């Protein structure tokens, strides 16, 4: 009896875990369009280079524009300090 209760509680614990969600932000563009609603579904489109461009795409739709928190510029690579040669 105790063994079957333990198996049932372990099975319930395994079934209660939700699958992990993948990252929805594309790091190659600075602005994302978050589309939501029953007609268009919920999704994140990170394909815009400015808020104005995103705003034009969001106009008249259940959507909002967001700054991409994962955006990385190729030019943001930190320059290294030149090393001194000690002789």
C-alpha cells in the first residue's frame, strides 16, 4: 500500500513539470514585436532595426514593440589594451 502511494506521488510529480521554453528573442535585431491575441496567436518577432519600423508593423494589430534585452552588436567587442613589452 505504501509502495503504490509512493509510486503514484512520484508519477504525479513527474507529470506536473512543464517543458522548458526556448529563448524567444533573436539577439541579432534591437527591436522586437510582441504579437498577442486569439486571432494571430502569441509570438515574438525580433526582426526590426528601430522602434518606428516596429511601430508601423504593429499599427492596428494586437501587438506592442519592445527593446530586445538580448541584442548584441558586433561592434561592442571590447578592444584589448596593448601589452607593454618589458625588456
